[in-house]
C-alpha cells in the first residue's frame, strides 16, 4: 500500500463521525434547496386552482387566475 493511500485511509477512519455529519449536512442542504421550493410552488398552484373553482363574480365572467400571468388571464 502506498504511503498516501495509507494516510488517507487512516484519516478516514479517524474522522469517521465528522465525515458522516458532513454527508448528512450535504443531503439536508440539497433537500432544502430543491424540494422545499417545489412544494411551495405546488401549494401556490393549488391555491389558484381553488380560486378558479370558487363561485365568485370573476369566475362567472369567464376570467381565471393563473400562476404564469400572476393574475387574471
């Protein structure tokens, strides 16, 4: 075994808990950056769908709310 490989392996064993915590932090950060915004976007789209299905004067005139335009279409 080469010296650099042996040193790397020993460091990996010595800092095992630190490496696991870093891995958990990377996974949680990835979830925070990608999953949470997509859930928020879906919640906004559901709210617009509820507004479109409500019986209100705007829907009786044939106007609908849309997520893309930010209001009535």
